[in-house]
C-alpha cells in the first residue's frame, strides 16, 4: 500500500507557491515554482510523518483528494515505515 496526501498550492504573496496539507497541518512550505513547491512538500511530509512515528503519535489517514489539490507521496523510506502502521488499520 502506498500512502499519499493531498496538498494545496496557492500563489505566494511575494511570488512562488505556498503549500499546505489539511491532513498534516504541520506541513507548511513554499517553492519558487510549482515543481520546487511539490518537492519541498514531499521533504517536509517525510519530516512530519517520521516525527509522528518517532513520538508514537497517530498518523492521520489520508483524505480523498479534492478539486484543486495535488497528491504528494513521502519518500520510499518513509513509505516502508508506514506500511506496517497502515496495515494494522486497513
């Protein structure tokens, strides 16, 4: 099972794009263009998810993607850490 979370990109006040994720409110980043913003979102997602796991906190179940959102997946390393976690609840 691969896990991915919906993120929303919005134009930044000073240019670029601002990224948020409703399932992971700690995920907040930006990039100078669309591609960089999505790459940074994946990197921050790794940090947020690893922190949840390291602190034995619940990892939010991904919500369905809504119109205007993009799917971002964590790295394969974090995916492998999440597989046993989500297999318990699926």
